[in-house]
C-alpha cells in the first residue's frame, strides 16, 4: 500500500485485496498486429505447434491479495480469502 509504481503513479493505502493495471504488461489492447513473415518459425513439422507465432491483445492486471505482501492464501483468514475470490470474480465480469 502506498508504493510508487514504475509508471510513476502511487497505489492507495488499500485495506484488503487490490487490483490494478500491470506497469509491464505482456499483452496490451493496443498491441500492434503481427506482420506475416516478421518472425522466423521453425520449419520442422514436429516443432511447428511449439513455435507458433500469432498476434494477441489483452489486459494484464496485478492483484495484491492483502496489504501484507508476505502472506500466502494459506496464512490468510477466511474472510480475507473470500475478498480474494470476490476480486477474481469481479475481474472475470470486468474483463
């Protein structure tokens, strides 16, 4: 809570589960289209599925389960775990 992020923003002092956009997303909604032939893909047929390349778009989020970043789910109280599950469900609806 209250951490300065790589983007320059600052997280609020959240009391429970908190979700925010990842400052270093693996995918983005404005991801550029992959240009055919831009990347070399293994020609060997047995490796073709392994090295498939395609363009994707999406959103990457970070979910902090608790303001105490050293806690695991196993160490949390039941009501805190319920907050995490409700956060997951909320993200499913939003995304």
